[in-house]
């Protein structure tokens, strides 16, 4: 058409950009958009009722789209413009979260009219409950660079013509209900950088199988490949050309059904920064590939729950940029190499639930950025006693420390060093193993005002079937100064063998939901200040859900609380608190107890008479007088009471300790009147 001089397309349905014509050509076009080439404003106004909350009560998007205004010049909401031209539509978050039975309340499809806007570069319908299959007309958007439909209800397979979107660099369809096999993955756009098809098995059957051509069908430009949360069984096979995917930086294949050994060929993906293969079906015998030591750019590695065995390869010390390493819930063994001190960028280290042994990894002191350290539950193995606290004071940003059940038999030893943990003022969660620790609970921990969880208990193996094995050497009382930890939600100091009353000052722990002080030697009563009342419903342990004070090792504990007590926040009478029991099995919050001091007086004087103490001198057996039992119960010999079985010890009317001496005057018992009875 080189001789063309005139072209008239006035009032036709022709749409699209004009080609380059010879300079002598005269082209006449309509001054307005036709029905096939509408104004962007007209398209947006047409789809507005679908997403605008004024038209659709189920939508959360407020659209200020008004006829006669310009989407770009007048700053329409959810619209993206470049140089005064509409380039994107971000209708994300238009739906409130729905449960399974509410899906039908707001379930729009992607409007086909949008595919007339061929200049669009960005489309985002995340969290708007978009349903249906991916429309075929999507490929009309030849300039589309990013398509994001997260947390929707898209169904069906991937369309086979995605490769026509030659400008597409990001395809994010995470958390939908796509299905179908991936063995014959359709050709992908050659410019694609990020592909996220994860979490398709939550709302549907998920994508299944794996690539028939292995990794060879993926574009060389790909940097992010997320296929986690699908049904991709079998063993990963190395690509035919390891030179591909040299740009791959993030690979998520966790929560699938992968089997076989961990792929050593991943060592060729030298640009990897994030790798997650957790929760697959690797069986026992799978080891950590030493070849991965070439992944020097790796920052985040997660291999949780894969049945992995043997030690962490010492060569992994070359991963000097590691910020997060999670190898928890495996069967890894051996000592941790001191070479791992090279992980100076480490912020999150979780090696819990394995069977590591050897010296405690004091090299963590080199991890100045460490925020989370979990070495708990090392099974029958565990780290040998050593300088546990060496260097911990240097971890200035540490917020979570878990060393529960991580020590070998014998545990670590020594007392709590004052000022070490108390200097870690950023701690939010602290869980320690108390075996063989001596000394008292540090008052200095009151400086840990950011703590929400504090657990200090013996090794789980030292407590079986409700029997204590005297696992700790701690002494002293519950520190009243810990009332400064006002952010505490969980406090577990069970089975520590502490002899103490309950600190009234702990009434300031208003955020506390779970308190476990069972298995100690507590005595006294629940402080009145702990208990919210009708007159003061916002003071005391107003958030308490579960309180365990039972199993006080034959010591006497009483919970006689003030009348009118309410728990929590005035909604539950103190008399109905289920999880607040005495070692006798009596709910201390539902039964008024006898007077503590007088009851202790009676149990103390029995040692002057019972045969175990004076086999020759005494003929009276007071062995049934036990702390934690009712002096007015039938088991208490030589005592007569008035009133009911659970009356107070003040109702004791008679104490008959007659004829306790033996016949021989040389061996006759000559006690004084016990001062406790005066």
C-alpha cells in the first residue's frame, strides 16, 4: 500500500493504534471512540457497580468514579496512571474475609470489558474473591506486565496461550483453586520474572504432577518460582542444561509430596537467596547435600519436617549471607561445627526437635543480628554442659530464646548469672530448661518488661506419670519484682520445687492468660489482689483463663478468697474457676479452706509424738496428720471437730494426746506443750 494517499475509517468499528503511513497519506478517523474502542472512562463506569460498595453491599471498595470526570486527572481510586494515561487497575481487598459458607456473598468474575483497555499494564484483583476460570480474552492485553489475583477462587487449568502476553513479567495467582496437571505446562511468557502458583490445594484439589520437560520449560529470565502448597509428587530431576535458571533467586516447593534425596543439582542455582523444601515426603536416610555449599548468596533456607539425618555439612559455613535457617523437626545428629560462626548475618536460627550433641554452640555470640534462637527438644541426645550464657549478653536484638529440653543428661549447671539475661531487654519469649540450676530466680529479670511468654521448667524426661524426680536445685521464693513484667501472657514455673507464697504484687500482671505454678511447695492463699471484684472488675488477673496451682508436693495450699470475687473481668465467679486446684484435688476456688497457719501448727507438732521420730518414747501414731489434708477428716487420729467436714481448723474442740508414753520410766516421753497451741 505504498501508493495509498487517502484512508477513511470514519464511523467504523476499527480499533487500535494507527500504523506508520507514508508522509503523503491522508488518514481520516473518528474524533470519538467507537463501541469497540471505548473511552477508558466508559469501561470503568460500566464495571463500577460490580466492585463499588454503594452498588454492592458486599464490597468494601469505595469508588469515586464519576461520569464526566477523568480517571487520571481527577485521581480515581484504585486506578493507576502513567503520563495521564490509564495503565493499571488495582481492585485489591474489595471483599471482607469469607468463611466456607459465605463464598456466594461477593464473588465477581474478571469483567471481559477490561480486555478492551489494551494499554493496561497492571491488573490486581487480590482479596476480592474473584471466581471462575482465567478468561481467554486476557491475551488481548498485549502490554500487560503484571497480573495478580491472590486469595481468590479462580478455578480450572492455566490457559494455554499465556505465551502471547510477551510483556508479562509477573504472574501471581497464589491461594486460589486452580487444578489440573503440570506435566504439560503451557509455554510461559519469555519475559516472565516471577511465577507464583502456590497454595492451590487449600480451596481445591491443587495443581498436580510436575513438569514433563523438567526445568527446561521455564523461561531463563525467571527469578521467583513458588509452587508450594500443591500436589507435586515424585523426585526432582535435574534439567538437561544446568545453565538455565541462573537468575533464580527464590524457590518455594514446600508442602508438596516430593520424595527422593534433596536435589544436589540445586547447587547450580547460584543466585538462590530463598529456598524452602519443608514438609515434603522425604523418608529416613535423606541427608543434607554438601554440594549446596556453593549457594553463597542464600539468605533464607527452610527444610522443616523432612526426616533428615546426619550432621549439617561443615562446608555450609560458606553460606555467609544466611539470615534465616530452619532445620527443625528432623533427625539431624552430631555436633555443630564452630565454623558456623561465619553466619554473622543470622537473624533466625531454629534447630529444635533434632538429636544434636556436643558442646553448646557458644559461637552464636557472633550473631549480632540474631532475633530468634531455638535449640529446644534434642531428644535422647542434647548438648553437653558448658558455659551456656557465654556471649548471650552480646545478642542485643534477641527477642525469642528457647533452650527447653536441649541439654544432655545432667543438663547445664550453675546459678543464673545476674545481669546477663536481664540485659536482653528486647526479649519477648524466653523458655529455659531448669535442670541442675541452683540459686534463686533473679530479681533482675524484672527488667524484661517486653516478655509475653516465660517458661522455666525441668526437662520433660524428668517428670513422668505425675512423679517428681527433684530435677532442680532452685531455692527461694517467687520474686514479687516480676510484677514489672506487665506484658506477660504465659508464665510457666512448674515443677521447680520452690517454697513460696503467691506474691500479691503479681496482681499487676493483667495480661496474663495462663499461669502454671504446679509442682512446687506453695503455701498460703490466693491473694485477694489477684481476684477481680464486682467493685473493681478491671484490677487483678483480669485476663486469666487457666491457672494451675495443683500438685504442691504434700504441702498445704489454701485458696480462701474474698466474697464477691469475680474471674475474669467480672464475667465468671471465682467459685467456678475450673483450672485452679489444690494438691488434695479440692478446687481451691470453689471450697473455703481451713486456716493455714493453725493447720501447719498441728502438722508440725506431730513429730514430737509419732513413732518414726520416737520409736521407744511414744506409743501414739500421728502419721496420718499430713499437710494438704483436712484436720477434721476421719484420717486425723486423736482430733475431734465440730461442724462439717470442710470446716476450719478453729472448730477443733478436742486434741487428745493421752497415754502416748511407754511403760518404762527410763524411756518415758517428757514433751512440753507445743508452742504452736498456745
